[in-house]
């Protein structure tokens, strides 16, 4: 629950100014939040077109293709707007910024585990080399062939 939701729930019992003072929130910020909640959210036509084009192409199109298709439909959409719109409509990882952020997150995870992975790989390599030499030695020993 957000701070503003908490204030909204308690405002019948405690004055808003007092709640805002205790929660260290400006009363004007609370009232602005309340006004924003009451206003209906109007989705731009280009954003709806981005969502429809993305769904039409089985959620495979990237921002460049989506932008080109939406522009061909007559919407004036720039590169930043199509990325913003694509992330707002719930399309995952089609914005370049999101993809880069996701890749850097995965790279960080890999880098954190890399020493352990390399150690395990070296151990596996040593073990497989040892097993190979033991099997090779046992096959070439004269005790087994006679």
C-alpha cells in the first residue's frame, strides 16, 4: 500500500495535514495524487495501434518494425514514443533500453557466478582427463590382455 493510499484510508479519522506531517508527505502532493486518481486515463490512438500491431505479429516485432507499421497507419510516432508506448502496453523486452537493462542484469549474474563456474569446469576437465588416462592405462596394460 502506498503512503497516499494509507492517508486516504485514515482521513476519516485523522486530519489529512496531520497524517501528511507524520508520514513526511506534502499535503499538496497527496491532493495532487487524489486528483490524478479521479481523472480517467485516456490512451492515445498510437499506443492502441502499437498494442494491436504487437499482438498481430505474435509479440515478435521490435520497436523499429512496430514504429514503421504504426507510422504506415498514419500515426506520428518517433523512436522514443514507440519504446515508451511498447513498455506501457505490457510488451516485454521490445524496447532497446529494457533489452539492454535485461542483458546487463543477466551479465551481472553470470559475472557473479563465473569464478565458481570456471572452477567447476576445471575440476570437471581434470576429472575427465584423469578418467580417460586410467581407462587408457587399463586397456593398454598387459595384465588384462593375457
